[in-house]
């Protein structure tokens, strides 16, 4: 599974695709990642900043609470943020539980 919930925190394994036409969740990527398209190009951290902004808006989390655990310079990364009702609803609505 591409996410893990532990002690009120979510770890999300993401396969980021920068320079896309829009920011969007595209669904599972293989067995253990979630594909996310990002508008910003992978230049000077722009895609990571856009990813943080997108996750922040999507799951109602402060941008400062979203941490990169691994993969800041890789297309596959793990981000961690506090568990929110919006994330739980998103999991439920998309059948990822």
C-alpha cells in the first residue's frame, strides 16, 4: 500500500511526474506508490514546492507540516504529514482502505 498511518501521522509514498498539464492524483503506481502529476518542472525544487502546495490544499494540512522523509531529489519520495479527516475521506472515497 502506498500509505501508512502511525501515531496520527501519514507516510505517503509518491511517484511524482513533474511538468504535467495539471496537479492531480492519478492512482496507484505499482504496488507501493501513488502517482501524482505536478504542473511545475523539476527545476530548483519547484516541483517539490508545488507538490507540498497540492498536498496541503488537498488534505487541509499546513505546508510547514509536510516533511520529506526520503527522495527530495528523486521522482519517488516519501512525505509525512498529520492525519486529517480530509485524508481519511479521500482514502474512503477512492477505495484505498
